[in-house]
C-alpha cells in the first residue's frame, strides 16, 4: 500500500469505489453492483450525475419513471441474484427521496440489499430554507432523510468527504451479511457532494467480496439433532433463506435421507419441484390443506431460513401447542422465535452439520403426508380448470403454468394474487417464483418484474419474466411498462381485472361488513363508474396488448406473448366474488369489532374468535 492520493469530489469517490467492488458467483467474477436506477433533480444531478456519467459504461444507470418503482426494481434485481449482487437508487432531495420510503420498507421486510444514494439539504445551511426542505423549528438537522432510519439496516449522512471511507465499506458489509441484510441509506448534502478530498488510491483498489457462511454452534446443533431424532412426526418448513444460502440441494438431500416431509413458505416457494414426493405444498393462511394438515400434527418442526411471518404460522395457530420448533437461521433474531431451539448459522453448513445418523421418519407419517399432497393436487387441478365457470385468478394461473417454460420467472405481489399463485402454482424449476409478501406491497409487480428482467437478462437470458397483477395494483403503479419497453427488457404482464380491490372486499364481507369503497361498483363517491381500457393504456406506453374474454383465449394470447420480442400485456376480467381458492387456508388474526349494530358483524366476530384457542401464546 502506497501513500499516493487522488483528489476527487465526494460523489466521484463514491461511484469510483462502487465500480471497483467485485464478487465471484458460480466461478465467475463480476461487479458486485449491477448499476443503478436514477431520477435526477437539483439534489443529485449536478454532482452525483456528473460522477455517474463518467462510469456509465460499467455502472449502467436506468432512468426510472417513479422513485418508488426504482426501489422495487432494485429489490427484485437483488432477489433474482439471490442477494449476491445489488443495484443503487439515486433520488433528489425532498419528494424524490421521500418516494423511496415504501420501497426501502419492502427491501427491509424482505431482507434485500438495496443502496440508496439520496440528496439532502446543504450542510452549511447558508441558503436555508431551500426548495423542498422540511423545517423542524427545534431541530435544524432533522429532515425527510431521517425517516429512512426506520426502514434501513444501515443509515448515514455524509458531512465530510472523508467519511465515505468508513461509510461505504460498512454499507456494503451490511448488505452482504446474511444475518443483517437489508437496504443501506446514505444521505448526500448537495454541497458536500461536490466538495473535494485527497483520497488514498488504495481505497479504490479492486476488492473481491464473498458472502459469509457462519458455522453453527456445536451445542445448538446437538440439541437440534436430539429433538429431531426423537420426533415421531417431523416436518421441515423451507423459507426464502434456503435459496439465499444456496442450500436447496442440501435441504432436499437432508429431507430424502430422513424421509421428512417439506412444506414451503411464500418466500420459499420453488425450493422444491412440485412433483417431488416429499414436497407437501405451501403452508399457512394462503397455503394448502396438505401442508396445514401436517403442521397441526407435527411434533418437531425444523424451520429453515424463515422469519415465521403470520401468514406462515396462521398467526401461530397452525401448529400444535406442544410442537417443538428448531429455528435454523443465519439471523439470531429469527432463530429464537417462539422459544425455538436455535441453530444460528448458514443453512448449507448447518444442514451438513446436523447428522441424524440412520434416523428416518416413521413410514405412516410420510405416507400420510403423501396422501394429503395427492388430495391437494387433485383440488388444484380442479381449481385451475376452466369451462362453464366465471373467470378466476386460479384459471389464469393454470393456463400460464401449463404453457410457460420451466425457467420462466413468475412475479406477483399484494392483493389476491399472492394467495392464488402460492396455492395454485406448480413449481417447474428451482427459484422461479417471486411472490412479494414480506411487505405485501401493491405496485411491486410491474416494477419488480422490470428489475427481475434486468437480472434475468444477465444470468438467464433465454427465458421470460411473467407478471401477474390485478387492476388495482396496475392503476397504482404501471409506468414501468414504459420502462421495460424503453430498455428492451421484455415482460409478459397479465392484468386480471376484478373491478377494484376485490380481495379486501372479500375480507370485508367475510367479517360481516357490507361491500364499501373496495370495488368500484361499491364506492359511494364514484358517481360515474368507468371501466379502464387497460389494453389501450399499455399500448400507449409502447407494449403490445390484447384483451381476452376467457382462459381459452388467454392461452392463445400467451403463446403470442411468448413468441413476441417486446413487452406484451394481456388483459382479462375475472369475477370479484366467485372463483377464489376456498381450500388451504389457516386462521389469520385480524382485528374485528367486538360490538356492532350489525348482527352480521357481531356473528362474524364470534366465529372469527372461535379459533383463537389454538393460538400459541409466545411459546
């Protein structure tokens, strides 16, 4: 290491540093940062924009249409790369940065690496108050960017150019840590971005990173092995962390060696193929009868790489109260939930360390699991079939599932589609399903599809990214249809129109309430109900688009979409009331009125509460 220095602005130094960070994935060395998404304003265009222009060939900058969509796209990109690569988002001070809050929360909830480089007010305060600045009279240091402290794993505001030499390595270390992974936020005051400093040249030397694999504690492994070897009805819950650890093969081998049935979380969908004999389906509120039947009988549960969200646990009613849980997770916070016996460590290394000897689950238990799965498969086959029935989400899912290629990636989020995809989609290949339900965020679908497609073009270019979205999510955020056309990143988008927020209308009705303000037809302030022409709208943004009347026509349109070389949008109306997947649900705790003038609401409250006795009270 020499004493040589190079004079750069803060912004130039940040981008130069990112340009020299690498990682090895499957034997291939590549840049850790895949580039970024940006919308320029006065808070980031003059200094950060100048720095990015100089590196435009190695750190491509995708022009966003909405900052929130940029964050969603960056999160989906990281998910497609299994958290081994990330993209940054840059936004201007004020509302541009504020628009990233929702996507930062999504990345935080889903434990995804996203780097946010956002404009801030002037450190000197000489021109204060400036355009788009929020003034807090008792605290002049407090502003919009402080809101990101709640939704970031790492947060910093650069007040001197030298600080990035500590801040950037710390941010990258956080984003690459399996236990603490999540978004990193760096606030960049507009004057500081342009200030210069004599940086050591050594700071910009090429560095090759790796993902840490923490070995489990021997005593924790021994305790977990003892529990599993004593199990009469063991079950494995496979979460999203299985894929992030690259432990799919190890988990499958462990299950096969000991004949333990496996169920999947929403984030863990596509850990096993649909036809694997030990795959007993998705678990929980949006799960399957087969997985939930196992969960309520299992005496020992090995939870691998899951944060045990309420949709997985049925608000902690899905399991027997005396069932023991082994929490295998890189994150201590997740491993100890509900008095679990923790195994804190990398999933791949921990599964290899858990030697159960010749133990296998009793044959009658494994047979029970396989029987339940066969019954669930029969239900799904009937559920996705179409004929003389109202159009449904499940039917559209079945059509696409039958016609897509095994390596096509499916993206869905929020509303009714996550439940329907989770329950009805039959996995054709590992790691091909992205159902965003960690934050259950409307608007992720198309933006996330765009980000996933950018990543897919880098690592798996021969296949399609297929987006399922409802009309509500489409109306909330659709501008990345244009982004996909503009950047030649083809998407196949299915807009399934049920006339509003139908899944929340269903919850409204199921709790005894009248339909109100969810479906367009039931919105009292909608004095002139109007049906959106989604085909015309998508066409106006440069996509090819069709409207179909039924699942049979959808199948033909999907074939044309597969053959197309540009973004293709297929629109179909589905019924708001009929056609929902009615089986496979576990109890879910929602707040219902304890008293009401409506007898229906009161009766629904009593019925809803009747399952509470099954809830584990934190044990």
